[in-house]
C-alpha cells in the first residue's frame, strides 16, 4: 500500500477499502506513515466523509492498534457513560456512584480536559489525595469490590486514536462526524464495557452546534457500539447554556456533592437521573427508582467509598481561589440566554482549563452562576462570581462574558428539559 494513493483516493471522493484502512492506521501507529500524511488524510476525510462501512473498519483498526480490556470475569454487569463534552458537565461524578448503588460496575475511564470543556480527572484531582492512575488490576478489584471507578484511561487503549486526536486538534480536523464517532467508540469498545450510554451534546458549548448533526453523530456511534456487541443508546442533550450553576474543577466537585446530598441544580439532577436510569435498565437491573438513592444517602455513601478507595479524602475541604470578583447584571429582568461557549472560554481564561496538553490547571478557578435561564435578576445583583488564583486573569474573562447573557425585562421564560431527543 501507498499512503499517497490512500490520500488521493479519499481526496477525490473515493471509498477506502478495509485493507487500506487497516494498513494506514497500523503504519501510522508504528510511525511508518508520518503526521503530514495522516493530516492530509484526516482533512480529506473531514471534507469527503466516510460511509458506514469505512467508519466501522476505521473504528476496528483503531481498536486493533492497542489492548482490549475484558470485564467478563466480574460477577456483575458493566455500564459506562460517555459525554461528547460540555461546559459545566460534571455528570460523571454523581452518576458513577449512583449507578453502582444498583449492583452495576461502572468503569468510567476518563481524560483530562483540552480546550474549554473540562476533564473529569481535572475535576476529581481537586480532591486532596485523589489518584487518577490505577493499574488494570486495581480497576478490576475496585469494580468487583465496590462498583464505581473513575480513573485515567491507560495508554494501552486505542493508541492510534491518541496520536490521531492530537494531530486533529492542531489541523482543523476535529469536527468530523466519522472521525469523532470512531475516536470515541474505539476507546469505549476497547474498554470492554457491556453497556454504553452516550450523552451527545448539542449547542454553542458542544462540538455539534445543530440538532441534525448531533442526531447523525448519535446514530453513527450507536450503530458502531451495537455492531461491536455493546448495548449502546444515546440521549441528545442541550449544551446551549452551561449545565448547572458552576464551571471549573473544585467548584464542579462541590456541586456534584450537592447532587449526591439530594439537592443541586434541577438540570444536573434531571440528566444524572435520566442517564442512570438508562444505564441500570440496559445493564439488566430493571427500571429502578434511582432518584431515591440521591435522596436517601446511598449514592453519597458510594461516592465517599469511591473517593477513599482512590486515596482521596471525601471530608477534606476543597481548594478555594485566592481572588474572587463579581460580574453584575446591568439591567433587571429574566435571564433568557446564557452562551455556554462564552462561559466555558471565560472559565478557561480564569485558569480552569489548559491551552496545551500537559499544562497544569488551577483546581479552584472557575465561575459560579447565580442566575440561570428562566430566573429573575435585578440590575446590580451579582450574575457571576469569577474565581482565580491570579487576578490578572479577571479582565479577559470579564471581556468574554460581556454579551454572553441576555436579560429581558418582559420575558416570562422558563428553561425546558435538557433532554432533547433519544
Ligand atoms: N472526544 C474524543 O475522544 N474524540 C473526538 O474525536 C472528539 C471528542
């Protein structure tokens, strides 16, 4: 095979054969096809697309590039959730222990954030002592003995994707439905979960800005999962506004703990309960009243055990920022819009996210949202509180939030369900 031949086939709108796909991904993983050639191929795929057979083969080849985990020896079913990423999306934190209450093991292999959407591991690392890196043996033991594990995805799963995703990130080829679907599903299938529930985000803060694109991404991923023997379903959920009332690392842990204590913002609770219900029932444990486990302390108890099992102290105070600043409403009325992307970028500018892989993030940086869509505010009342350790970051964050929110003096708007489709 010849890389140039494969690139030009796709460039000219042709279909890649299974053998071509296997060869090019294997050669890329081994360093025999260079970044420049793979970048050209990714751009050709971004522009020309792939048919469902090509996507299936591309996904298989990425899985074949690394190890596969096998949870078949566990005494309980496994269920995992994947979100395509959003602003204030802390759902994994309350979800994993909640699902585990019902006898389901939850292997939630996660990542650190890149760009404006925070990473689950970054959030949990704000808990003193908590450890993201577990060996495969530790993961198995915690799944069997306790149930929920949120930890770093080992480097052994789909190494082709690791390389390719970093390349796409710097070549304008992230937003391709075939490449996103195969990237996510190769890791999830290699991880070995029995059930997978996808939370596909749509709106300004998400990869997919329009509902039809989110629906196509969801259908593509469900098809890939189902075809590989994983019981897969997807919810399409709103990411036009931030999820909940906090964006940041420690701030999102705090809000997750509120949800586990039976409180928390309505949208976060709604989505957590919907995803947990889906995971528990698809894993074969029936239609259960998962909301009750948030109210009666069972999910909180599981959370505390999960954090302790990974070296964290669930009672330790979370880090707080050295500096805080309010952003106040300039008029009175109802909040009718709050742009998720701008809030995400502002939080990033405060230090909650990283600009480059490997950068440190501030545990305490981020944004508290005092009034969400549908709520009334008076001119001069705080709308946001910005948190950071470095006050020179405030100005750029404030600029980003300028115009992010619409307050309407006459509106009577309440926010609908975050779940838009399934
Ligand atoms: N998340 C992934 O893992 N891969 C993508 O391509 C996009 C989001």
